C-alpha cells in the first residue's frame, strides 16, 4: 500500500512494491524535489513563509547576503549602504537601528557613534599620550585640553616642587638635618646656626607669651585670663584712666555707694539699667509697672494716649481685635445656632461687643431670631443669656430686617480663647441672611 509523504506543504503518494499505477504520483513527487529542494549547485528558492530551523541548531555558512542592491563584497554579513541591523527597545514600542549614514559614519538609533583614534585626547577622556615613563608622574598639559606631560620619576630623596605659576613642577632634593627627641607640645628651634633642631623649654599652660634675651618665646607671669581683660581696647589704657580719675572729676565707684548730690546727665543718658524690683528702685526703659498702685498728681493727670492713628501692640492695654462679616450669610437650619464669625483672644481682661443685622431675605418667618456672643461653637446656645450675652428680635411681614447690638461684656480669660458671634432664626420656608461684627478691647 502506498505511503503518503508531505513536501513543500503538498502530500504525495509514494508507491511500494506491488502497487499499480504508481508512475504519475511518483513523477509528481520527483518533479517537486527537483523544483523546490535546495541543490549544492545553488539557485533561487523563493520562500512563501519564514523558515524556522527550531531552537537547537542553526546554519553554518561563510557569509550572509542582503537582498538589496550594491551589497558589501566581503564580511560575514554583507549589506547594502541603506540596510540596517535592528533591535527592539525595552519598552517594545520602537526599533533601535544600527546603520551607516550618507557620510559613511556608523550610527545607532540615528546618532553618530564616535570613533576615537590613538592617542585618545584629553577632551575625549584620554591623556593625549601613546606611552609613559615606567613609574613616572603625569601632570596636566600646557593648556586645559593639551596632552598630559610626563615629569619622570626623579631621584632618590627628591620631591616634586612647584616651579611657579604656569610652569611644570620639578624634582628637587629635600633638606637634611637632625631633629633631637622632644616632648609632646614642645616647640622646636635652632640653638645654633646648623642643621640640628632642639626642643624649647615646655611653656606653662594658659600663660601669655613673652620673648627672652635671645628672642625665644617663654611663658610670662600674665595669665591668658588676665590678657583677655584688655580685649577690645582701642587706645592706651593709662591715658583712658587719667581722663576719668582726676582731682577735679572723681570717677563713680563700680562697687556702688551713696551719692551726696544730684547727677546731671545733660544731654546724655544712663544705659544698661537693670529692671527695678523693690521700692526706691528706678524703672528701666520698657519695664512694666507690676507692683502697687499708681497715683496721679495732680489727679487731673493720667496715662497719655496716642496722638496718631496707630494701634496698641498685642498684649498691651488698648489692644483691639475684631472680625466683620459684611456679605449676607445664610442663617443655619431653622431654630439652630451657628457661628457667623469669631475672634481669638489671648489671656487677659477683655470687653467684647456684638452688632449685627438679620434679614428675612424673602423667607417665611415663624418665630424669633437672636444674635449673641459665646465661647461654644456649633449648634449650641451655651453661654447665651438674653439681656446679657444675647439679644432677641422678631421679624414680621412688614419688618423684614432688624439690627441688634450688645454693648461691652467682660471676658476674663486665663488663656487663649475663641469667642463666637452666634446667630439663629426660626423660619419655615426660604433662607434668611445675616451680617455682623464681633470686636474686643483689652482693658487690662
């Protein structure tokens, strides 16, 4: 029975011994082999799909040629000038091509790949040299981009020393001599004109330096603390003392004492005065008077007020704080209290006042409205007392807007406190609005 054999995606019937009419099928199979099978003699074989050789083996060949015109005549991969070798980028959204541009330069992804010649110059990260001296020292070139210079290795006991600005350093012999054994922190000096260095007598700690008959530094009897007493002196000390202590003009005693007469300062002033603390002490500038009562004489006198339109400093008597809402603001849900605005007061005695206007704004009024001052926020009437910290008003169909004001109310505070301008209105339709102000004066 004939056997089927697939070749070039076509199935052929291959006869076996005893088959009849086997000539035509075998002829077609042999014809296909001669047409499509690759021959050692070469030829043109047009593929109709990619040729997959599997994952285990590949092709062994002398070279690969591109199908383009004017391809290279040598090399393993022979391409035309317009051909490229491409890789997929990491993001898998573009190809990265290795190509040759119109100037015969190798490019990668459109950018020319620099080719460096030997020696590699300094601008390209090299030294500009093709060779150096074994164990030699390299220094910079004569220009910022010039080739490095080789100054050699020098000789034994030589050091590299500067020859001056703009010149290459040179190898020079180091000095020689003897250094005698010394003590930690001991100064060294030449006891004679020679190459021998000796140790100076160890100096006493925290003492001022002086020079002996040989000009060598020695410790004096003056301590560093005593020396610090003359720090900042700008002229001769004795001259300054003489100008203060004279027969006609005695100096004030720095240790204190009792004056036997008045001190006339003229146009001058006493500075650096410490705050007074007991009866009879002078007040320093800016010191607060915090003890006892202050009596004015005559009684028509008093604390002088400001003579301009300034404001008292925070913390001082007369400090003023306010918050004003001048734009119509919706009243909260009927019968509920809200915070129209607020002020924050520091510790002290304050006089707080409130004024405001309730406006029906087309709403159906079904009860009273009120405004007041309280330290409680939100929908709460805590602290609101009609006639004291709250005022009440009734809007009608004819009286659609009404003003309310509360005069000064004392708030004695031990710490920072928020005072709220509270407002409320009873209504059944629409939304009333309000404006208002809450302010406070520091009384003490």
